[in-house]
C-alpha cells in the first residue's frame, strides 16, 4: 500500500513531536515505531528522510562509545528543538 505525501508528512510530524517530547532522551527506531503504532521499516524510512532534511540526528554509539551493531538511536537536532520550543512558547 502506498501512502500519499500528505499522510507521510503527518506521520513525520508525529515522529518529530515524539522526539521533541522525549528530548534529550534518544529513542531507538523500535521505540518510535511502537509509540506511533507503525511498522518499524516504514518508520525507519521516515527517520532517514528526516535525517536528510537535518531535522534529526542518528546516534550510532552507546554511552560507552561503542558502536551499535544493528541499532540506531534518534534525537532532534538542537536547531530543530529550538524551533519547536519557540513555536510552543508563542
């Protein structure tokens, strides 16, 4: 099933909102998919699209500095966080 661009954009907004409300905590792809109730592979494509737009950052290392083998954590960029915060304060 193919989703329209409008629906993909709305789901992307939900992802950004979730990452904003969990900031500074970094969420794994599976956690984002579970919260939004969508398929992990679909969410992964959306997350990489948002990364290409410089709205989120992929974190591929754990707290000890070791690379994750198959997992990625996601977090809003500081610039995107500031924009969201300003929108909420208006």
